[in-house]
């Protein structure tokens, strides 16, 4: 007797294909192309690399240890660090875990310290990561002698972010001039004191080769002009943190040579709360009506 005809002759094939597809899905994470994984992981924080990507599968663990994932080490959000590792962990303990996990920690180029990291932490890093190119040190409590011990060990340092107190110190700036010859990027933290004309002159005198300067703190109009006039190789200037209405046509004209100029007037970009160009009263709160030149407007639209 003939067997009943299967109304769906592809049933067996479909079942087989379904099983195969299910198998591929179940092992998909482990079979992702290594290069594809590496295109994703550098966008993940160091904490997630260790505690997250490291636990997905063997392929992700291997990719997470690739040096390309560890060029930038940002530990500035210390609350996130302690949430992940425990409230009682120290900066040096976190860094030791990271160095033990990363395959080639000598490739780390940028390190952002947490606000609480002190001078001993800086020395610890200098002994283990002398090839760093960029340091961000927001803690104003670091001692000068600790600073002087650590900084010369970073022989390839090109960028430094430090507290306003250090950035205005003749001793510190003179030290940087002698011991960090490749320094071209500089940033100041702090909100307490306004950076005045003479402070800007000191920075320009000791660090004349700066290409990128970030001063997101209060500063005078004269200080801005000093940076624009004295730093001939300057390409990037961020003064977005100022509190006063100091931007005028003269500043915009001198800044037009820069590749990037970031400022914030408290209003929309290109408007003035107070415009000294037309002699406006600084007590006036409405923007003045004088118009910027066509060249300046084109530059603002497409910096």
C-alpha cells in the first residue's frame, strides 16, 4: 500500500534547516568575526570591558584584551567605578586589575584620573605607564614635589589637563617647559578664580607650542586675545566656560584662523548679550543690534 503523500514535501528539509539555524543562533556570539567585535569594543568603557564583554564568551574575552580596546582609559566617573567594583576599592587596585586583564597595557595612550586620585597615584601610574601621551589630573590637592617626581617619567607626553592652580603656577609651567618638550595640548580645571591677562601671558611664555587649548573657566577678554595673538600654532580653542560677555568682533576675527573655536555667550551662537564693538552698556541684558561682518557669519556657520 502506498504511503500517504506528504502535503508539504519540504517539511523534512524545513525541519533540518530550522535545526541548523537554531544551532547557528545559539553559537552566534562566539562565532562573530574578530574584526567585527573589535569595531564595537573600543566604544565600550573599561569597566564594561572587564565586567561585561569579558563574560559574554571566549571570543569576546579575547577581543576585549586586544590592545586597540585600551588606548583610552577613562576612570573620571569614580561613582561608576565603585558601583561596579565595590565602594572600598582604591584607584591603584582598579588600575592593577585593568593592567592584569589587558593584553598589552603599554598601548594605553590616554588616562583620565578620578577626582580623588592623588600624587601617589600619579607616581604609581608613571612607574607603570611611562608611554602615556595624555593625562587628565583634576585633583588640586596633588603636591608639587609629587608632580615633579612623576611627570619626567612620561617621556612622550603630548597632552595634559590639570587644575587651574597648577596651570597658573610659574614653577609648574617652567617645569613642563623643561620636561615635557612635546606638549601641544593643555586644559585647565577649576571655577574659582578668573584667568586674567597676566596668567595667559605666563601660559603662552612657557608653553608657546600649544595647538589645542581648553580653558572652560572664567577668563577675561584680554586673556582670550593673548592666547589668540601669542600662540601662533594654535588650532583649537575652547573657552566655553566663561561667565562674562567677552566675545566681540575683534576676538572673532582673530579666531577665524583656528580650525575649532568653541565659545558660549549664554545665548545662541553668534549673538551677544553685551557687544563692546558698538560700545554697548555692560548692564544691558538684551543683545545689541550691530551685525557681524559677512565673513564672520560665514565662519560661524561653518567653522
